[in-house]
């Protein structure tokens, strides 16, 4: 499922990759979905939090920085020096 892209051009996907991997490529307009069903956003969030709590998904957090370094975190993202996620610590 392709939900969206953070920036830049939309990537091209070689269609033979889907065929060889035996998968489907589905585009989703997320904003339109939750506007049509306002409860969907909360439902999806709750399910994601449950998957996270049970360890079924494990986000790759590369770096944890204090909130005071938010500008540094944005620079790391802009310079594409991060693989995974940056978490900002607010305490």
C-alpha cells in the first residue's frame, strides 16, 4: 500500500518487480479516506498502537534527540543522513 511521499518526485516502480515478488501495488488517498469516515483515523491509530505494544511492529529509531535539537533533526533529515526515524524527547 502506498500512502504518500514526504518530498520530491513520486518514485517510479518497475512493474515487473510486483510480478516477480507476487505482490500488489495499491495507492491510497489517506486524507480522503478519513474525511469520509472520521472514526477511521482513531481506529487506525489504536490498531497501530496495539501492534507497537505487542511488538508486532518495531519502528527503526536511528536517533533520539532532545526537543531543543529539533532544528538539528530537521537538518539530518534534509541532508538524508538518517535511515529510519528520529525521535524528539520532550522531557
